[in-house]
């Protein structure tokens, strides 16, 4: 075969298949999960509202959280802290420097953040619940259960509770507005709270081994009760919505302060003498307060 024939033969041959490339090593990827976990909810911290004539809010960084708070100056000698659904309010002596105020806040950082998260959660849950409709047949919370609101046309207003039927019968006069109806029912709840507090204080004071001076109802936003060294006790009237056992826990708690005006182990030992499951009561009161329906939006 001549060289020309050889070259022609080689040109007519089908091309050889390319050599198989050595596969590149692949990195290991774990299998994708079948179900994607929901994103972690963002925990929001409430901040006090600012009116047109109010000073701007102060802010402080507590760990990874920025806390906005309202600052008020007063003649008091120490720093006071109040937390409600609208956030943190700080009352400080007039001569305290900004550094002193921040130092006082940081000293109570754990308590402040815990309470702000609790109030933020409560505010979110309250916003998700529709308020009670003030109509005949509405269900109202009373001592851990429900009572039925019965509205009846009447020439004169009245509000009578039928314990056997568990109905609150309200006489509706011509032209009675919804806010007047709400106020009438609120007064009934407050009267019931005042009556029950007197009964429970008189029941538990001898068991705690103390004598109180006087008592009154309060509408505090963040405190269930308070007690002074003079023996004056204030109890939140909204406790009337909760089971009697939780009302009793708060009563015993305040009476115990007449023996120990603090929250030391000695104080809790006094509470435990009469109410052993105070930890369970505290947890139940917190849980119930979040779940409680909105009766009076202004509260």
C-alpha cells in the first residue's frame, strides 16, 4: 500500500470514540429533609407609646436585645421599674446620671427581659382573640368557669346573678349603650371581687398567723396584689375571673408578706405552710392570664 493509499484509508476510518474521562470526585451532600422546619418565631419586645408632647423613648442594649423604655424623673430615692403590655417604664431620681440609670436597668436585666417577653406574648395573643360581644347569651369568665349574660328590657337598670342557673341578668333600659353595659357588668365583677377578698382574707389570715389592717381592690396592669408594712392589702379585682384556688394563692401570698416583707426563701416557706403548691399556682395564673378572653379592652 502506497503512502497515499494509507493516508486515504486512515481518513475514511470512523473516528475512535473518545476515551472515557475519569469522573471527578464528588463531595457528599446529605439528603434534603422531607419536611422543612418552620422558621423560629421572632420574639418582639413591647415599647411604650409616645404621644405628641411626650419625650422620646430611651433605649439600652441588653444582650442581643434592644429595649426601648420611657423614663420619668421624680423625687424618689431609688429606681422604679414598671412593665405592662406597653413595655418598660423607668422612674429615677432627678439627680441620677444616665450611666446610673443604665446600671440599675442592667442589674435587673434578667427580670426585665423575662417580663417584656411575657407581656409581648400576651399582647400578641390578645390581639389574635376577638373581644367578647356584649349580646344576650355571651359567656363571661367567673371563678374559673363561665356564666351566661342575659339581657332583658327593663324600665330600671339592674344586675342580678343567679348562682343556680349561672346567669347574670342585666336589665337594659332604653338607650343603654354598649360601653354603659360593659361598665355595669364590670362594677358587678368588682363588687364580687371585693366580697370574695374579704371572705378569703378572713379565712386565711389566722392560718398564716397574721392580722391585716384593711384591704381594697386594684386595677393594676401587672400586679395581682400588694401589701404594706401597715397591713394594708390591695388585690386585683380581675382575679374574680380565675379559679378560686388561684385567688386564694394570691391572698395567701400577700398575707405572708406580713411575716416576711420580701421574697426570700423564708417568705416562700411561709406561703408553703398554707399553700404548698404555690409553684403550680404561679404557673397556672400566668398561663390563664394569657388565655383570658378580652372583656374590657381598656383594661
